[in-house]
């Protein structure tokens, strides 16, 4: 079976990074966003879109006590899935996609807090 995404074979890509003529692209050592699983990404964006329509875009940045609350929400979605419930009752979307969103929000809040030496950024309050 060939590559379903149509990307060049690894040897061809490596050769293009060192080529002096032809199709050259010097992207060695750069982030490879094509490694993100597309189905998980799509499911996560569907949850983010639902939330943006229900609340407002980027509402997650403004939730008080966000780390605790998103950790709790992530655990609820993981445990619902673990107990055999595939989809969230409100959205009809997979609990794991909801948990991915919560984990992303936790990461963002944790990273922003770290970068601000523990002080909450004004856009998050």
C-alpha cells in the first residue's frame, strides 16, 4: 500500500534538503505538522467550534480557576469514555475529543502561567 497522504518518500525528502538543483526545500529539523493525526485534529476542532458557538471564540481563556476546572472536565470525559460511553450526551461528539480540548486548554494555561512567571496574563483573567 502506498503513502495515503501523497507525501514524498523519506529518501526523496532528505535528498531535496541537500540538493543544489531541482526541487529543493530546506526543511530539515523543522516541525512536521503532518504528523498530527488528522481524525483527532478534526474531532478536536469540531469540539472547539461547538464551544465557540455555545459561548464565544476563545472563551476558555477567560474561565476562572481554569486549570482545576479543565482538569476536572477532562477527567469526567475520560471516565465517561472508560466506562463505555463513546459520545458526550450534549454534543454527540466523542468524549476523547472533549478530553483532548481540555488537555490543550490546560497546556495553554500552564505554558502562559510559566512564561509569565506564575502571573496570569491579562487576556486570561
